[in-house]
C-alpha cells in the first residue's frame, strides 16, 4: 500500500510522474494548455521554430484573447489576429474573444466557466495566474512561452516536483471579509517569497465555507507568495458548480489529500473575527486591516474586476455598498466583469443598472488595466483601490502611481467615500 498522498502528489502521479520527491524532475502529461494573446504570440513562433506543424490535440488547447482585447492599438490588434488565425488553422474550438465568440472573458475565469477545468486535471498556461485552476481541485501551473510551445507540440512537459505546504485557516472571518482577505492574510503572514516554488494546499472551515468564486480568488493569488500552485479540495460545492457546465458530469469526482499525508511545511492562519484587509503598495505582502492603515488614503480610481475578483459575487458585494449611492466627486469607478456570462448575469440581476446609476463605468471583460495595458491606466501621482492581484510600482500605469489591493466591499466603500474606509462606515 502506498503512503498517504497530498493532492499535488496524486495529480502528478496520475499524469506520469513516478518520482515524487521534491526537487525531482519528471515528464508529465497535460490535460489542458492555455494560450493567451500576449505570451501566446511568442509560443506560436517557438512552435514553428520547433518544426511542429500541429498541436498535439486541438481539443486540449484553449486560446483566449483577453490581455489586449479590445485592441488598444494596431500592435495589440496584430497579437489577437495572430492568435485568432492560429486557433482557426489548428482547429482549436476552445477559442474565446469578446464580441466574436458566444462566450468569452478573462482566461482563468472563462475556462473554468466553460467546464475546461476538472478536479485532478493538470493545466499549463502562459500566464502566472494559471494557478487559479486550483480552486476546482486542479493543478494549474504558469510556464514560459517556450515551455508552452513544447506542451502544445507534445502534450507533455518536464516538471520539477514542488515542495508541498499545508495552509490551514482557523476560525471564522468577520463581516465584509471574503476569500480575497484569506489570501491577503496568508500573504501578510509569509510574505511574497514565503512559498517560492511550493504547492499550497489550502483548507479549514473558512475555505470550506467559500463558494467557487471565493476559492478562485484565493488560489489566483497563490503565486503572489511565490508559489507554483494553490489548491483547494474538490468537494460537493465544486461538483455542483461544475456539473451543469459539462456534457457528461458523471466523470466528476471529489479530490482531497489522504488522511495522514505528509507535507514539507505547515502554516496556520488565524482568521477568527478578521475584518477586511488591504495590501499597501508596492507589495501584495504589506497587509493591514482597512481600518488600521495609519494614514488617510484619498483615491482617484476604484477598479473592480480581473481574474481574481471579477465574478458575480464580487459585483454583488460591490452593489451592496454602492447601490443607491453615488460615486464620490473626482473618483472614477471602473467595473470589469470577468466574463461575458458574468456580465450577462449582472444585467439580469440589475447590478449593472445600479452601478451605472451610481456613476460607474462598466467595461467588457479584459485584463487591460490590471497590468497597466489599457482601459484604466493610472497617471503619475494617482491612487487606486483595486480588486486585482498585484500592486508593484508601475503595475497599473505610471511608476509614480499607487495601487491598494482590497475586496469588492472595500472597493465600493472607497468609491463612495473617496477614500479607503471600512465598508461599515458607508453602509452603516
């Protein structure tokens, strides 16, 4: 009988790795290759240089136009055109482009929504936030464009076995705290390099209580601690969320670590009674309670969206604070649903109307402003509160701008108050 295994070890073993000692290398079969319009341009070129005329399986490759879409200039339009032409030539049906395909959105959100991520899967993508797939019990790993090309050509990739860390959240968070705050609490505890090349397996009552949207937010930012991946056990909530998205849900099965599985590291994070947190610039690891910042923070822009927190639950949280109120004079509120389906649902629920009445701008799904590309770039001296995942200098625009990371409740409160405040100060 084999020794008890972690989720990470189970997935790697099921995909061909025999030696599971941390630091060992093995050739792993991949279930899905995720290509976007930025890193994909290089990967497509490298695929041709390798002499590969066809991808290993067009049914296992997904292409998403999201970073520079809608195109901001001729160069970004060329990037998307190259991805579009590649998908068509290769017969890749999982191609997503807002305005041109029935469903589309930001890559990590839309592939989950489309049922292209299942518990136990191994995904590789040309984006560091591919770890978001861990919310569904999958192992998502971000890779460079050359590795991405190799995975597209061969359907397998050499991987280094990571150390695995058990992260257990103890207690029940307080009002206005969400999945965003759980991952910020972890980052505040271990820092931005506290889990370098590790697989984080996240558990505890606070994790179990999260819906899939909240779990996506947690796993998305595992990489901000330097981690290779972040995973949550696939449970009944996972299966219920995925089942309607699959033609044949009978293959779905829960995935959890074995009892007694050994971890290289263990971390406990006490979140009992914890309120909403904020990561101060220029680091996702500089975390404070929103009501203990020690300074008055006036804001110029509030941005709610991106692959971390642009889901329907985030928009509901935003409207819980902003609805029936007005955005403060001098503040821009930009709202970006993560997918067209989220946008459609937000319209049906009246959320978009409430946001427009408050003075917000609602955008099509795009990664644009999150990485300082377009549709929300900051000028010198400006301060933003964003539900995104990084706040390094220059991340959303000018290097002399500032970005505070927060959940959607806090973002909404900042939009109404014109400064960073606890949501209770706005809602009452």
